[in-house]
C-alpha cells in the first residue's frame, strides 16, 4: 500500500516521514491555490508565481500582466489583485499572469525539488484531484502552506477532506497524526462549512478581503475539474 501524510506548515516539510516517490499537493486556500484553480479553469494560459514585490515589479517591467497584493490590497503597480474573481475576465483568457504570492510561492519552491509532481489543490477541484491521484502509483504528501510558518485552519480543513477521500479508496495507509486530526476537523467543518469558517484567523484579520462571490467559490466543493500542475517556474492546467 502507498503512504499518505499531511504536513501542516512549511517548516515541517523537512521533517516529513514520506520521502520516496511522492506526489505533493500544495494547499493555500486563502487565497493562492484557490485563485490559481479558478484562473486556469476560466482560461488563463499559465501562472508564474513570484515571492517578492521586487521580483514582481521586474516581471511587470518586462511586459507581463501582474496580479499582486499586500495585506489584501492590490499594490500600486499591479494590474490585478489576487482574489479568484479578479481572474474571471475575458481579457485574461489565454494570457500568462505573474502572480505575487509570497507564502504560496515558498511552498511551490520547497516541494518541487523533492517530489515527483506538484499539484495545486482547493475545494473547487477536490473530486477531480482525488480521481487523478488515485490513478497514480505514488505516495502522497498534502502540504499546507499555512501562515507565518504556522498552520492555517482553512488549509487543514481541505487537507482533511482530500485525505479522507483518498483513505476511503483503501489504497493508502497512514500513521500520521496530522492526517487523522485533519480528517476530524473536516468532518466537523463540513456540517456547515460557511458557519465554521467564521472562526478563521485570516477572515478576522481581513474581513473584507473576499467578495461574496469569491468566498462562495473558495469553499464550494467540486466547482470545476481543473488540476493545476507546477512545472519549474510556471503553473498550467494538467492535460488529461
């Protein structure tokens, strides 16, 4: 049987138990991975994640379309913010977009060097992601980006949802306490997820950062079947 593990924040990645032949799913629900899923599903060609405003400004000067924020507010030289609904625009179909997401980019760079494949997960592609992973002959790492090197509850909720679906297949085994606790959190949250997420620290810190449309998309299961995959320095939709 294959192994599956949940890593609750990036500093824990180096202490993971699963190391051989693994697929990694990067999870950064608010808002990086959700926005990438939504953008590619709408028709954006690719996402180029960068971790700093300096890097983003250089790419912008080179002619790239730039999506970037600081503390929930679009930075002055950016074309768009990073909320998922910013990418639902016809003029962005078929375009490459530089995406300034410090936390998410660190997670992408951390995982791409040490695993077979890096996928991007969120509630909108939960079932599609599950089906794809079940077809692969790999161990699985569910890596939560977290916030400020600490776990984020929204990431753990999704990790639990995906872990439960994978474990129910009977193809995986796990002795990972983080996995079992994540499944428990998911089974509590799913009873009324929109009520449950009111306690998220990110929502308390930035209460107006998500529009109602973006909030609904972020926490609605199976809104699409798009699976983003990380290449060396860009992300595209996985081709069936």
